[in-house]
């Protein structure tokens, strides 16, 4: 495999992995709240979370561009306070894949939490366990298979992200180019051989990720 293609695989896998990890601190508690509690505006929150699934990816990318650009609310703060630019850097790739994969993880995690019997949590509470301890020692382990499945979906979505990424990060070789963007560029420039090679690599990487995830889910199911 040429070094350039090897770099693309590594960069894409790294961004997908970091994006999946980045959504966990917010995604886990949010999914738990949606599964376990009712509050005014819950439907509005659920709808907002699902927007990236129904909006054109380029529209989501445009919103991120406005938010993270130097004139955007968050982008201006990061630039003036930390001297950090996001747009057209690897940080923009990370932001795009995280935003696009977030809804898939939250929806899967919510279903997983809903399938956990609340009585088991109540029993732990009567034994003196705190809410935090119940969440990590009871709820998360019992919902583990669903959470792993959600992470697999999020990771797979991040691997194939294109529309939002090209809007907010561009397609800069060696800096923001991912497998999807490289395939598009190869087709646009008439490099059919490279496009097919990258397509094969993409299929292999995605297949490996899903296969390993399914193996982990089944292994956890046997242990449980």
C-alpha cells in the first residue's frame, strides 16, 4: 500500500476513533436522561439531536462552518482566547465526524438504557448505592451490548463522513483529507485506479470495524 494511502487510512481511523470517544461524555448521560426521565421540552431536545440524521450533511457542515469560523460564536472565542483555529484543520474533521455520529450513538444508547429493568436500579438504591454508582455499576454494564452497538454505529458513520467534513474542513492533502474525500478527489481528477483502490480499502476498514464490534457484542452476550 502506498504511503499516502496508508496515511489516509490512519488519519481517517484516528478521526473516527477520537470522534466516537468525544461524544461519550455528553452522549451517555443524555441518552440516560432521555430513557429514564420526563421533562418539559424533551421532545424538542430529541428532535434537535436527530437533526443531523435528516438534514443534508452539507447543511450541517455549513452550520458548523458558521459556528466554528473566526467570525462564529465558538470559533471567535477559541481564536481570541486560545489562539486556536478550527475551520480547515484536523479539528474541523473531528468536529464534523462527532456531530454526524452523535445522533446514532444517543439513539442506540437510549434504547439500551430503556431495556434495563428499573427495579434492579431501585434495589441498588435501597442498598445505599448513590445515583452515580448505580449508573456505572448497574445500568451501564447491563446496557453494555447496546452501548457497544451504538459506538460501532457511530464509528462506522464517522469513517464514511463526507458532506459536513468537506464544508467545514475542506479537502487538504496531508491535513484534512479522509478516505471519503480522497475517493471523491480521485474520481474528479480521473484517477480511477486510485479511486477503486481507496474504495477497496474503505470497504476493508469498515468491514473490519463492524466485524470486530459484532464479535465484542456476541462475546459480551455469552459472558453475561
